């Protein structure tokens, strides 16, 4: 099978490792890729947000499967264009991708499907935002309606900060009227669950938890994710079944009933609250950095699973098998992240880290300079993944790997998966 994977971040490097290791993969192309994917696949220059360009390239190279990593190409309609030329594509149509592209639309779908979520108001003015904040009370949850690369949400008890974020979200950047979603705050720990969907059937992967805040103790601003771990020993054994029953399957039925069946990954961001399971958000692609800990635990070949979903044949796919061990990933971020970051600094120590047992390094924001040296080129530069028989062992290995990485001005959280035993679900 010839596969084209779209994207250039840590998620795509993690997916590329699994796809390249699948015996059915004859050739793996990654567009545009990064230095990590270049070591295991063929990177190609391609505008992945141009549906026509992607479809034309896939057809010219006789690709069997296109896997779309980031959200922007999906919202732009890349999956539609690829499907139109008869190539299997793992990723939803532009209409179905609105589940991530518009939080207001996602709320509409959840209401229609009876999916438990936070109460919310969709606002178009600051006066409406103030009224909603007064109604829900603090902490205030303010979400940009559209795509924001995982950084469009502010949760704060500071009303001034909340309104300032809302004002930023309401700045018109296109023809559509800008909107902001104000939500009731959800207490309890958060869980990420990826559900592989073929429009009708759904196959869950294993839960993970990520760490959104920049600093230890969940302090600092929101980021795209500073680390993750799996499994979740504090989550109930019936959690996945409950998510399928109350969230994933109802959403699939609702989307199919509207004539926009959902194919791809339905990323369910969940909160286990004192009032029960609630959906925080949907994404329509693999999450980052959760992919870095979920995919390494998968023992079933990934390419076959994604191809089955793309062809509407999940009912015939092998049930995913998982390792009994654990995985922890720690993000090494550039100076200034998640604000204005410094780039172009040399990155070294990766080979030393990967020489450690149970450690591998994922490239998230790196490039080669004119001399071929590896340098930083983004906010989240590397993800160091540790695997072991237990979370403690996996965590120790991840941080041993982080200690080998050298990047001037870099920072990372020191508490990823550190307090798992103290996580509790409010009663």
C-alpha cells in the first residue's frame, strides 16, 4: 500500500512511525513532513491546504490511502477533493469537519444528539459575553468559535482576562461574523479518547490525558499540550463503553442523518465531573501530544485500521490490541512558548536520548538549516516518549531522555504523569 500522510508536526511523526512499521506499507510519503519523518519516509513539498493540489498529487503518485493529520486541511475540504478522485482518505469532509471548525456547530450537534456537555451561549458582542459570564459565574470559560491550534480557550476567574480574550476572538478576520462561545465551567479531570469512525461504525482507541497549561501545577497559559500519558489507572473500566454509548455513536447517527457522515478520528475531549461525563470539545483528527502515547501502545497494524475506516469497512477490521505497558511523553518547548518563540537554535542530544531503553524522540518543530544542522522551528520542538511496564517506569524513562536534549532557552514541565495516584473524580 502506498500512503500519503499530510502534516509536519509531532502528531504526524508519531503516525508516520506506526504507518512505516505496518507490513502492508510499501511506500510512505509525508507532506511536507519534518526531519523526523524524513528518516523513515519520503518528505514531499506540497501545499496541504490546497485540496486540488493534494488530490492531484495523490492521483499522480497512485496513492492508495491519504491520511490527513492537521485540522486546517480538513476544514479546507482536502478530504472531499481526494475522495472525488477515487482515493481512500482517512479524514472527514469539510462539512463534517465543522465539528472542530466551529464550536457553535459542535454544540448544535450535541444538543440534537443528546450528548452531555457544558451549558453554553454563542455570543457575537462583548455585551453578550458579559451577560453570559454573569449567568454562568466564575471560573469563566471563553472559547474562540473557529480553529485556534489548541490555544483558543481561556479558563480564568479573572473577568478582565476573560473579556480581553473574548474581544480578541471577536475581531473580524474574514467575511463571517466572528463568534465566541461562553461555557459553564466543568470540574473534574479531563480525558482524551480517539474514536476511529467510518461513517457508521466506531472503534475506540485507549484513553489518554494531556497537560494543556505551560507550567508545572497546571499554571500559566494554555498551550497546544505540554505532555501526555496513557493508560489512566484512575478512570473507570466502563469509561470507553460509556463514551461510545453516550457520545460517539449518537454523534455519528446525527451526522449521518444530516447527510454528512463522519469518517476519520472523532477526538472526544471529556471531563469527568461531579455531574457525570461531559464533553469539553470535539476535534476531527488525532490529538497532539496524546497521539504520541496512544499510538506506541497499539499492537494492531495502524495502516490497515485507517484504510478500513476510509473504505467504510470497520466492521470487518481486527479489534485493536494494546500493550499492557504505559507511555509518557514530555514536550520540550522553545524559549517564549506559547508566546513569541525563538527559532533557529541548534537541537542536539536526540541520539543520546534514543540510546536509552524504552525512549524515542518525536520531532514537532524542527528543520535542517543550510548546513544540514538540526535547529528549532516552532514552539513545541520535540516530544520525548518513554515506555515501560508501568507509568512510573515510563515517566522515568521520558525524563531521562529529556535530560539528554540540548536546546538553548528551552523549557518543559516537570510534572507530567507525576500525580496520577492523586487524581480523583468529584462526587
